């Protein structure tokens, strides 16, 4: 099965699992997805993640976080797509939900939150937004 946008697939799986009330969700692993998962964990959007060895390419397992039975991630949306890339300059780094949400950016120094990118005065590809 070829996939044109593995990141959109990852975000969709997280969104669907949260809406269905699942505690965890598995997906194919990649270094980029691990960086996104680490960012989500470090910003308290997910409980944790693990890379599982399935004897093939491996799987990324994300443990979802809930608050009062509803998922912490209310919305997670892809912004830049393989067809239409969205880049932002350091001064244009967006604030999601007036700073209550988080923008995920891919910068020259790795994947980081909008807050971190602003602190380091970096722009980059605007991968996704989450709140």
C-alpha cells in the first residue's frame, strides 16, 4: 500500500482513535513521525509513544491522553501537504487558538512547536496544528 502523505495518515489515525475512545493507536513508523510524537508528548497532548519491533519496518504506538473521558486532542489538522507546502518565516509563525493550541513546524533544527520556533527565531514548514 503506497501512501502519498504518511503524516496526514498519522494525524487521521490519532483523530479517529480519540473520537472512538481508544487508549492507543498504531501506525507505520518513521523518524519524522517519532519527532512529531515526541513533540505531542512533551507538550502533554498524548500520554506517551513507543516504537515496536514487528520484524519488518516497525510500528509507532501512540498512547492517547484523556481528560474527563474526552480526548485531550480536540483537533489535529495537517496544514502543509505534499501538494501544497506551507512555509512560514520566523516572524510569521502562527499562534493556534490564541496560544492555547500548538503549531508543529519542521525547521532546520528539527521538528518543534510554534513557541520553540519563536524562541529560536526560526521559520520552517508549517506541518500541522493541534488543540
